[in-house]
C-alpha cells in the first residue's frame, strides 16, 4: 500500500509535503476524505488540518515539519536536507518565515481580491463539497461555508483593514521581484538542485498566489517569469536531476535581506508574548495558545497581526539548528545572519523552551 497524503491542490501547506514526496519519488496517493479527517485522524492528532500523511503501516503524521523530517529519515535517497549546517539553518529560517508569516500575503491575495475569492470558493466547492458526495449548488454551499471560516482569520492575520492589505500587498510584490532574481530554469535557491528551502518557497507561492486566478497570478506571470518556471519544475519534482552542491548567491542574500528582518521581528515579538504566558503556566503541560496581535516592521512599515505558541516552537527550532552548529560554522555564517537580520534572535535566550509532543506544543 502507498502513503496517503491527505491534502488538496488549493491548500497552502499541502504544497510543501507533496513537492517533497514528488522530488523523492515516493509512491503516494493524494486524497481528501472528510469523514476520515473528522474521524480517526482528528482523534489521533487533536486537529482537523491538512496535510496529514498516513503511512502504509497506519501511522499518522501531522504537520508539514514533522512529515518532512520523517520522510527525510525514511527516504535518504534524493535528500532535501543539505549536509552543510549553515545551508540547513537558512532553510529553517525560510521555513519559519514562509509557514508562519508569509501566509499573510497568501491569504490576502486569495480573499481580498474578488476574482481570486470567487475562484477559491469554486475550488472549495469542487474539492471539499464534492468530497462530501455533493454536487452542483449543494457542493458550492459547502465551499462557501469553508470560505467563510477562512475569511474569519483575516483580522488575526493583519489583513482585515485596508492599511494592512496595502502593506501585505507591497511586501508580496517587492519580495517576489527579489526572489525572481534568485531562481529560474534549473536554478534553485541554493544552486542547481532543490533543497528544503525550495520546497518551503514553493509552499509560499503555489496554491494561492500562483494557482488561484487573480491579480497575484497575473503579476507572477508578467513580472516574475523565472519564479513561475521554478514553481512548475518543483510541482514535477520527480523529473529534477539531484546533482549539485549548495551555495549562497548574492541574489539569495538580497532576497533574504528584505524578508529576513521582518520574519525575525515577528518571531521575536511573538516569543516575548509567549514568555509572559509561559511565566503563568506549568512546565510539562500542553501549551497551545493563540497570541494577541503583535506590532512589528513588515517590509519597512508598521504592521500588526496575531500568532500562536506553535509559531514560537518553530522559531525555537530554528534557534536549536543554530545552537547545534559548531563554532567555526557559526562564525563563517555570522556576516550573512547579520545582513538578513537574524543574528540577534538566534543568539537570544528567552528563558523558556517549547517542545512538540503527541502533535501538540508543550512547555518544557
Ligand atoms: N502547521 C500546519 C499548518 C496546516 C494548516 O494550517 N493547514 C490548513 C490548510 S492549508 C488547514 O487545514 N486549516 C484548517 C483550519 O485552520 O481550520 C502544518 O505545517 O502542517
């Protein structure tokens, strides 16, 4: 039996795990079964989220970070983790950024553009409504219901106001033009073949900006054609030759120097708030909490949005990758970390540690 990947083409996070599996040439089937998701999968993971990966032996893996870590250990051929600790650190930084902050731009593109919104509601009807065994208007009504739920997150993501939408749009456009200088045909973030950082960037663009019809898609096709080529290649990762050593280009540093400081500022602000909550919580306990909006600099403008202790766990995971590096490697990458705005947050000691056990964030 093959792996079962519970996900959809229009889901932001599913793109990361699907592309990794494709690159690794792992046989898998993508399914979306609402009964399974609300039944045994939710029971096992305490969440109703996609993607979820069910292994041939029935093991259930939830969360893209957990899934990719497990796949890399089980399928070491065509690796996606660079052996070089500095390249891995940059990949983890990008992962925090794309998973936790860049999603704001993807939700903005999808739900605050009427063309994209209409397309997404249709996709939800076809993908989710029809999976419930419904057709036509009944399927579309389910699509509308899920769409309403997704749009209820917009204020939390900082894009419920016109000002927030404008700042997120500007950040999307500037970052995208810079990334378009990094990647292209046979050109990945770290060289001639993809690594984790590329699957993460693919997640950041594929389902919303690239796949939804609308203004962002037009912008990508017209202004960022190299990036479009790259996204197509990663969608068919099994065809990519795995040769080449990773390296850091000036164009990548330029891109990271634009997005990096915003990601670090967001992470630091969330961690500060999580520290206040941790001071009132018992160690060893489940620590899954929302974090009220924090204000930070996004692409040069003041921006506010909420977060979660889960996001802080992911930030601390980046810091752990830094702490595991030997001193020589830390010193060699120090100038780049300073340039991309991550030196301080990686060196900080927040005074508490989060861990993930049984699919949930815990206070250690
Ligand atoms: N941290 C999770 C995030 C997964 C996630 O948020 N998935 C979205 C779809 S792209 C979802 O299932 N959302 C359901 C909801 O928030 O109600 C991961 O990396 O897998």
